[in-house]
């Protein structure tokens, strides 16, 4: 199996994201190794040894790196792997286009010096405090409210929106007891313009709930069908935008939500 190294003098998140995006185009498996915080020549030399040792086991490893320090970068690139430098690939052409020199600085991309960092932490805390209908008292402070049946993807989507984009997201579950006369609670009704619905294929919902609580009414296919049907009828009746999460990852779900709602994406 071909080895891939993601190396950075920071968190290595950028190298991982870009590397994963590139490698996803190839239908083969890779052994992926992430090495963050390569901030000294000593650490760089250790990394080179590790890379070179893997070279003798198989084909040359691939190295995706985003290293600001020129000396550390040069050391890494002397290894026996195939290097791809994400930063310099784009920085040099941009310097020419913008007419100014870049000012390299480690930890700038994902550091707390970013003013938006506090906003992201606040969004995460808000989403945790307003998960699964825990509280309906502070919906006026939300930017988005996700609703849907239990286990359709509300919580992971809420947290991803907060962590990745700094969007303060609450979520509210519609449960079996609501189905007799399903309607929006008054607190949600007042914030209807912020509501976005999630739905899911009943068979997939049945599988997910069975893993959690097998042989229960909650997990039965009949119950799943009934709940999904009622909730989708509510969405249409109240004109609430919604998407089917069945075949989508949390990244795709949240991207579709942002695209539909027009919420501002903030990257950190």
C-alpha cells in the first residue's frame, strides 16, 4: 500500500484537507500518516528519516506539506519521497498577481490570533447548549435551527456547522409523542425563518435505530415510516426547506444547507 505523509509546521489540517481532496480522485487505498508541528530542524531531520525508511519498503511515499519556514521545507524536500508543496504552489503566482510579497507566519491559518476564533468557540458552545431540544429559551440567538426525526443527522450537522463555519445552530427533534398532532412549538414558530428540515429514508432510519435500540417500537420500520411521513408533511405545510440526508456525508449535508439558506461560510 502506498504511504502518504501530511506534514506541517502547524496543525497539518490544511495539508490533510487538500491531500485528501486530491487522493480521493484515485480509486486505490493509501496508508496515511500525519505529522504536525514540525517546527525545528531536528524534528524535520527525524521526519526525513521516517520517510526514507518507508521508501525501502515499497514505492516512494507521497509527501503533501504546508511548511512556512524555508529551511525546514528544504530539509523535508531532501527526502526520498515525492513532495507536493501546497503553500508555494499558490503563493508565488499570487505574489506576482497581487504585486506584494507574502509574509509567511506559522500557525496563522488555524491559530487563535484569528479574530473569528472566539466566534467559532461561541458557536460551538451554543450548539452544545441547544442540542436535541435541550433548551428553547435562546432560539433568538441562533443563526439556524435544524429539525427532524430522531437519528436523522441533526446533532452532527449542528456541530459541524458550528465547528467548521462558526454558525450558531440549534436543533430540535420531533418524537413519537408529537406525531398525533404534529406542529411547530410556539418557540420554533417565532423563529420559523431560521428553520431547516432534515429527512431520511425510512429503511435507513430503521437500520440506524436498530443499532441503538433493537426490537423496539422506536426502531421498527413501521414507526420510522410513520414519523418520516408526518414530518415531511409538516415541512410542506409550513413551507420549511428540507433535504434528504440518507446518502450524504455531514460535509455534504452542511454544504447543501448553507447553499440553500444563503448563510455566510466562515473558514477558520
